[in-house]
C-alpha cells in the first residue's frame, strides 16, 4: 500500500515472561522513539553489515564473540548483532533474551531502523530485565517489543549492541536454592544472590511472531494534534536512479458506489475498534483505490475515538 505518508505505528509491550513472585518490569517511562540518547552510527558502517534474515515463529540464536561483527561508535563496545525482519506481515511481537552463562551476561540495547537503514526507535539496556530460570529457559535479560509497520515497507532492521556504560554494571541473579525453596513452598534461605557481570560477549535469542491483537499507538496519526508520530520510511518517496516511474494517467477514478463505500467504512470502524490497525489500513487502501473520499476520514476519526 502506498499512502501520502508512510507511517510506522510503533507499539510497545513491556510484558515479560513471569517467573518470580515479584517479576522485574521494563521501564514503563521508556519512550522508544526518543533517539536523543541513543548512540549514532555512521551510515556507511551500517550499510556494510550483513543483516541476518529472521523468520517468524522461529528462534534465532546468535553467539557474540570477539570474532563477531562490531561497529565504531562513541560509547559502543564489543560485538553487534544485525537482524532483518519482514515488514509486510502485520504486527510483530519480538522477544529478545540474553542468557547468563558463568555469571556473565551481554546487556543488550536495540536500535530499530527503517527500510532505508535510518534510526527510528531505541530500546536501551534498562528495558531488558532479569528473568529467573524456568523449565525451558536459563537466567536471562529479556524484553518484548511490539512493532506495527504500516503497509509499504518490505523490511525493518534491528541492531543489537552493548555500551561501555553497560559494562560497568551488573545484574543480580536469583540463587538456585532460593528458587527451589519458593517453588516447593519451603522457607527461603537467607543467602546472598549471585552477581552476573556485564560482558562484551554472550548468547542472544530472538523470536518474532505475528499478531493481530490490540496494540498501543504511540504518537498521533495523519496530522492530528500533538507531537509528531514516529515515521519509519520515506515521507516523500523518491524513485531510485535505476527505477523509472510509470507515467501517471490523467483519467480520474470512477466514483465508488454508495453501498460499497459504506461497507468499507463500517469494516474500518470495526477493525479499529478491535485494535486491528493493520486490517483497517488495508481496508483504507482498497477503499481509496476504488475511489472512496470518506474512508480516510472514517479511519482517522475511529483511531482518535478509540484513543
């Protein structure tokens, strides 16, 4: 779908896998689109990275070591992981975990980039919180991110790295004896918990799922009042030098039938009401392709009303 503006509705979920009676939570005051404190990377360096494609519903395991790729940027140190995600399959629920091994752990930061490799959002290390081991998982730092790219983009990218500041910090783990006592209902022993030192190396697990569930839009849409939304992708697309745009026809589309327009408007309202923004955008695109002049107004009004 091509719209006058390519909009990326960025959705954030601070939900983490449960495991403790009082689980650690991600920073609720985090604003992912605030890039002011994020490290900056030379565009040429980002272009040289080999972006690893990630398939939905399959866990991608990455072992970071001194032989892995790295980037020169102020404050950034050690290896980096670079992932390529499909942006044309709706809402993405992305779970990133960094495993603790031998009381060491890689503290991840995630920079989200648009299809043109431009920064769009940043999840610093404090977003990824400690989760105690479970039946199928080890001690780890973990966070869940929800991103909803609007139609029109084909790829978005995740750059995972750690910083020099992160290396000065540690993560307090849960002693296995305490975990066992809590699980069995016995008295929790008064013993110190082990400390994991943050390191330049580590093991990352990335899992991407698609979802049509409800999401939280961050920022207004399509000229509504308030701060500008996060925009990922060209706001005014320019054809590459190797591409020649097809000539634009002067013929105007035939007016859409009233019943057809009403059908699309009703379904747009229902999709927004259910939180299925991806479906609503598809309906809007199809309605405008058929000549609707009211579908966009219905979509905007529905989103504002839902907020």
